[in-house]
């Protein structure tokens, strides 16, 4: 299944009739990667359950400054009702706070964990959920910038029924750390951001523009020229654009950092496109159509991607947490989005279809609970 075919209904609109209750806790920001991943879990799982979303944001400045780069996936999402959890210092207070979400029957409780954040709440959440009779699942995101990794959250997840981890190495390490007294541990592709090489300090930004679109080209070049001189030696800009006028190449030659800009006017095969994306640090594309080959390839590769539009509207990007949205008519917006995408260059993002697969796995867990209850009632 290709990336575009995977952009199915992820629970943003009206889904199937909800059958059971679930509580999902985790970061809530719609402009940080942990918060975006938690939102996708809630959105996809909403096809199966009545989901209560609990926002756990220990720090008041967890999203400081990132509001200047709008998330692409959040553009499509209908805001869910979110319950803010006050991150109390006391374990007793945290337990009391979580109990209010389990007053009614809850079949499954899910916690999304980002290693290296403050995850001291997870253990209490799991214990309170188990006390209520809910099946407990902890989702552990694997990403390349962790310090202590899964070892840091081992004690917090020890009492869970199931732990889904993004990376096989993390799963093995967690299993060894917890030894015999451990939950079931599985690997799931939606939870890994690993898979892209950090490479050198030099960053390559590739942008796709419509044929002979001088206005878009000037916006891209203006944004790139705004980069501090001390930084530019570490950056290259590749402009993929078919053109018939000499004025296009003249604009590139006249840019302030012209020696860091490469203009490519040829077409690419599918294989060439994949190779181009694979050796790019980040990608942007102007006004992509729903069948855009460039955008579809970017999602397949999992590269940080900026969608450049006029009016900040688009038809692509639903469920892709590695995307950003920028105003093509405002070079400042383009600069901020490009810079943020380049900061994410070490991450390989999951495809939109991965959230559907994860939701189906969570539903399977809840089915086990409901089947168990039905068997008990028939005895």
C-alpha cells in the first residue's frame, strides 16, 4: 500500500460507532512531535472507542517558540476534548488525579511515553488503571536523540500488561532490564523515529517548485538568504524546477548565497526521486496536488517535509507528523518552517497508515478484555 492510499480516514471526521471506553494519556501539544504522535493515537483509536484524552505536560514551556512552524498533521485534525492533568509532585496526588478518569468502566488505558521527558506519572497511571480493571498499554517512542533510552522508564512500565516499543533494540534492552517480572513487550512501526542517518553536520534542503514559477523561487531564495552567514557553510539548497526562461537561472545567480544553491531542471524517475530524498536532510514542495509524486515519496522515505502554500491550506499531509505548513507568500514563514524541518533531519517519520495499524492492535487488546468479561458473565 502506497503512502497516498494509506491516507485513509484516521478518525478526524465521523468514524464507526464507538463500542467501548478508553483513556489515552500523554503529551498534548499540537506543535511538538510527542504531542502530535499522541494526537494521532487518539484520532486513529477513536474509530474503535470512546476515547478520553488526558494531557500530561509536566513543563510549562514544553512548546516554547515552536508555534512559529505550524504542524501539517494538526491542520486536518478536529480538536478532541482534552482533560488537562495537573502534574503534582506527590505520588498520592497523582493517583487521586488519575482516578477521576476511571470512575466509569474503562476497558483499556494507554500511555504514550517519550524517553528523556519527565515520565514519573506513568507508573501511577498504570497502577490506577489496573486497579479499575482496565487493560494497560504503554507506548514507548524510539528516537535517536535519547540519552538513557528505555532504561529510564523501566520502573514506570513494569506493571503494564503490554508495552509497545518502536525499535527492536529498545525492546530487547527493556526486556533485559525488567528480567522475568515484565509485561509483554512488542515492537510497532508507528513508534519509531529511527532509520535515518545523522550524516555530517552539513544539511541539504531540497525544494520542488512548479515550472517557471518565479514568485515561488524568489520566496525560497529570500528565505535561504536570510540564514546567518556563520551558518550557511553547513547548508546546501537544491531547487528542483523545470524552467524555460533564463530569468530563472538569473534569479539563482543573483541570490546572496548563490554558491550554496543548485538549480536542477530535469525530471526524475521514481528511483531517482527516492535517492534524492534519501540524501536530503529535509524537503519542501510548493502547492502539491493530492497525487503529488514528490510528496508521496517524501512520506514513504519519512523525511521532514514542508508544504508551501498560498493561504496556508492544503489537501495533503493528513496523519503525517513529519510535515510542516508554510505560507509561500511570506519568506519569513518559509524560513522558519525550513529551519525547523532541518532540525528534525535525524528523524524518520512513520507513515499515516501506521496509526491505523496501531489502533487495530490496541483494539485487539480491548477485545481480549471484553471477551474475558463475557466469559465471566456466562459462568
